[in-house]
């Protein structure tokens, strides 16, 4: 079913008044207030003002239609349809769009046959109306839901003779209003209030038109920055918004996400608590808090939040989408699948990511045939990304068991696959260049570096892998992070050093990468249960002084190794040198007369540890030193640092 459009088809009618002084108590003024409230998702206020407008002009179909629309937004579909039926039966029989609105409401109540009747009636009365295309799509989806073939050519005008009174009767009255308010209060008490969404730029915005427009633009900019993985930049924009309007709940929700992705969990939780203090039933805040608490391991809190979330049946598509993906991340896959199927089957959203999420949920439920169909639909909508193709291939190769590992609810290729594809593209590009030209300086590292810097999908995958990937994936992300030099990357690496759950080796490499990126001065690190400051290049370096000629060896080995060795091999070379100096400090440290000979010895040992073919003579030629001197230095370092034991571990 296509997305339902605003019910007010003559909006200009309620916006005509100029030069209004104060707040006049007439229908136009109440409608104007209601439209503003509805734009900000303040449904309770919108309903109140629309009801006031109807009280002032009960025979005006526009005000009645607006009220019906607001009721539909809150999930009161039956009352909405009573008003819509009253409009076409009593007030304005030519207001044909009411039939389309009633069809939407009936579909949401899963009364598909009645919805079909309303759609047929709408198309027979206004075949080229503003909703004609959406009505056709909706009919097709309803036929699919009812397992009936769809043939639009067979439609007749017979529906025109059907009276709406056969399906709906009565009009808005005090009893219905009281019943609605009672149901609404029960719904809100259960935690089911609709509220601002993460992507909603108009929620809780300032009243001034200029301020509202700027706030919307700023919030959209922040949202795009978040999607691109530029969390520090997004944080600055969102903080600026909240300084101007502390009650902008969508900005608070997104700032909490920015903090979360940067590993600042306490600040993220505090920001969400600020949202819930202002709006206890804010769906986005409840969903995000459940995910944050799951990450923190607070399962009792997570269970309590899930108990609230499973009771919510949101109407607004953004809320359905948010709830569906959250339930999936919380391993409530059946709930996720139910909401996702609802979005797809009724046409609320037609985005490839939605089909991917449905496929992931189906996989977790063991329904692999359904997952394949969802991914096939996803591939038709988005063949370029390769996401659906990748997972369809994984399904074909799964054998008797399930997928291992299970796909995540993030619509992106796994980081390892993204990296592999980029390297393949770069390798093909390099090969093609070398065929076309006699020589080429381009290699796959250059292409991969460009991918990381320019492709938002790759970049956001990288940041996510750095925080939440398996250890080997995080190491790959660190390797890629060394290619970035912006403040976003440095901030993410600093945050990683303060995470008490991160592996010690990952932290050592992280500090090394930060120094490679030019970060000077002390760096805070959470190490062995305490927060310390590291002023050197390595956590392992706790020496009171670091002599320039010792550093000269490190600088030289880095310059020589950077073209042929990866980040971790270079890190291991420097760590070995620091360990060597530390063991012999202060009385037995060798006198460094020629830094190149010690650098050559370091490279030889690392090559040996990683089984790279390199002889004493080879490395001596590279560094312009004698092979005998290299061999002598290698023996001393191996004896001092017990390199043979490390070598045995590496080989096994």
C-alpha cells in the first residue's frame, strides 16, 4: 500500500488569514494551529485543535477531513472512517479522496476485502485522481495478501453503486470522543505514545518559521553526517541545535546515537534519559536505550524495555521501521519479522534495505526460502550495492546448516567483504593500467585508501567494525584507519583506547596508529583497570627517557618497511625494539653507532617471524650495511627478547 498522504487536500484554505492579532477563536485559526502541531508529530495537540475547528464549523468537510487524518495518525482508524463516511454521505459527496483514506484505514485494521471495496469505489469515481497510482499499487498488494490474482483490466464501475453507509454509520459525537480519549490514555500509559523520530527534522522545532527552517536544515545535515560515520561533526551540529531548542527530541535522540557510536556510553544514556524525562513514551528513545543497555550487559533492563516495546503497534511508518529494526537487533526476530512484513505487504516503504532486514529476520527464524525471496526482491531494487547478491550466494553455499556467521540488520556488506571487493577492484585496475602503460605507480592500497576516504558506506562500515566487530575484524579496521588522517578517525581511535573491554593488543596498535597520524602529547588509555597517560609511541614504553638515537632506529625501520609490510608487522618491529631497549636499560643498552644496522636487524627478525623470504645479505643490501653486523645484532635481540619462543607461537 502506498504511503498515505495528508488528508487535508485544501490546505491553503486553513492558511489564508493574514495580519492576525492574538489568537482568534475561529475554525481557521484552530486548523492552522492543528496543522503545525501535526507537522511536529504532536498528535494530542493536533487532535484538540482539529476538534475545536469542527466545533466551530461542523459542516465544513475540510475540517472534518483534517480531524479524520489526525485520528488515523494516532491509530484510531474506526473513528477516522466514521468521520470520512459522514463527509461523503452528508457534507460533500464529491470529496472522493475520502474513499482512498478509508481504504488505508481498513488495510491497517487488516480488513482487506472492505479496503478493496473502497479502493474500487475511489478509482471508479476519480480514475485519474491524485491517488490513482497509489490506489492501483494498494489493490495489487491487497490481492497478494488475499492470495488472489490481480487483473486491473477486469475492474468495473460496479463499485460506484455501493453505499458507504453499508460499511460505516454515525458521525462524531461526545460519546465517541470520550471513548477515544480513554483508549488514548490507556495507550500512552502502556508506553505507546508516538513521538519524534531520529530522522524527523520538524519534531519539537521552534515556532518561528525562519528558526524552524534553519533547525530542519541543521538536523538533516547532522543526520547525513551520522550516516556517513562523521560522528564528531554530527555531534557539533546537534549540540548547536539543542542549545537553541533543548526540547528538540529528535536531535537528542541522534546525539545519543553519535555518543554511542563514539563509545561514550554514559553520555549516550544520559541524553536518552533527557528525552524520556520530556516524553516518557518516546519510541526512538526507548528503542535506542534498549540497544545501549544490551551492549552494557544490563539484561534485566533490556527485558523490561522489550516488554514495553512488544505492546506497541505504531502507525507512522518511521516508527514501525524503527521498532522492527530494534527488535531484530535485540534478537526478537519474530517481532521484527512481523513489523517488517507489515511495512512491505502494505507498501508503507519500498526500500531495498527493508527487504534485507526481512531476509535477515527470516534467516534467524530458520526460514531460508523466505529469506531468499526477500533478498531477490532487494536485488531487483538495488543491484548496484551487491548486498543482496552477496547474501544470496551465502545462502546457496550454506549446506545443511544455517548461515555462519548470521547476517546483521545493517544494510551493508560485511567489512571483510567490502575490503576484499575494494582490493579486487584495485588489483584489476592496476593490472589494466600496467597492460595499457609500460609502468604504473598505482596499486591497490591507493585505490582502497580512496574508497575509505570518499565512500560513505565503506567509511561507516569501518567505524562500526572498529567498535563492534570480532577481534580480527577490528584489526582489519585499524589497518584501514591508518589511511585516514581526519579528526573523525583520531577521535574514534582515542575512544577505543578508553574502552575497558578492548583487547590489550588492539589498544597497543591503536596508540601506534594515532602516533602515525601525527597525534602529539599525552594520550589517555584505560589500561589494567586504571586510566593512564602515555606520552611515548607505545604503551609498552615505560622508560623514563627515550634517547634520540633509539628513535632514529624506529624512524628508519618505519621508512624502509612501510612499502612492503602491513601495519601490524611494522608495529611488532617497533614493539620489539622498545622491549629490547627496556630489557637492557639502563646499564646494558648498546651504543648505537649506526642506526641502519639495527634497523636492518629488526626487519630481518620480523620477516622471519612472518615467514617472509629475506636473507641477511638481502637486508644488508637494503640498508647499506654488512651482513655480518646484521647477524650479530639479530642474535643479540633474539637472545634478549626470546624471539625463538615467539617464532614457535607464530608458526603454530
